[in-house]
C-alpha cells in the first residue's frame, strides 16, 4: 500500500512536518511530484475550479505554473486534528508581462490512513504588487 509519511493521527510535530513537505514539493513546480502526495481520486476545490484525481492535479498544476512565473510559496500550519490540517499560505509570482502578484489563502486538508491527501479545499485571493514589494 502506498504511504506518505507522516501518517495521521497528527500531533504538533507531524502536522508541521506535513506542511513543510507540502511547501517543499510545491516549490519544485513539478506537477507529477506534487500529485503523488494525493490519493488517486483526490478531490480539490481551488478558487472556483474543481479538480479530481492525480491526472486532473497534474493538468491543473502544469497550466498554473505556465502562467504563474517565478512562483515561490510559503505555508504555515494553522490548526490540525486527527487526519485534518488547516494552513495559511502566501505565494508570489509574475505573469508573462512582468506584473508581480502576491496570493494569500487558506487550505483545508483531509488525509486517508496512508497519509495521502484525499481532499484539498483552497480559498485564494491575489494582490498586484511592485517587484520591490516582494517578500519571498
């Protein structure tokens, strides 16, 4: 059986580790690598887009990182329970015209017994920033 450590139930240390692993994976901008942290039938809501399964995740992230250039992400543990984690995050990117943005949001994650994320719900908003305002 495929497992992704740490496994639930989470404690403060394992929840922080899970968040850091997610941040590290997303910052690779490798859609296939990122997709492997999710169940094969994972369910997402990302803003107003609904994504299902690893193939959907790969397609979504490939398109995302073709548009969001110079992507850099920071995640922070907000709360956790047995098999759920809530995070606050921000990331910065620029578009093809060179306009920089900072995105802020919250994610709610639910994991199966093997430590794979089966649900991810993200609420995100973007703010245009000057390059000199970048923090990440």
